[in-house]
C-alpha cells in the first residue's frame, strides 16, 4: 500500500460520450425513418389500384385519402434519402 489508488476509468463515463451516443442513436433512427419513407414513396402507388377500385364503388373513400396523405408524407420525408445518396455526395459505390 505504498501508492494511492486511482479509480478505474471504465466505471466512470468519459465526459461527452453519453451525448455522442444519444446523437448517434437519433441519427440512426432518422436515417431509418428516411429509408422507410423513401421505399414507402416508391411502393405505395402499388396500393392505389385496389384502394381506388374500392373508392370508386363508394365504399372506402377515406382509405384512399389516407393512402394519398401517407404517400405525400413519405415523399416529403424520403426525398432527403435520394439526395444524400447521389453519386457526388462523397460515397463510393
């Protein structure tokens, strides 16, 4: 017991890492939402035909309007995904 013992650094978080981890998690979540919105904007028009058929029959007009609003929302959120993936954005293929 000749020297003083210093506390182990693995028990104490490094200042700033919790914020960095949270920012990283939020960034990943945002990217996941953008990817889902991007693909939703591409695939949702496939649902228009059967839903429109029901809407023309007068049965599910609300479903068609909901699908239309969801598609517009996907386009607005997912358009950043296409912009970030452009060839000049610094990513290699």
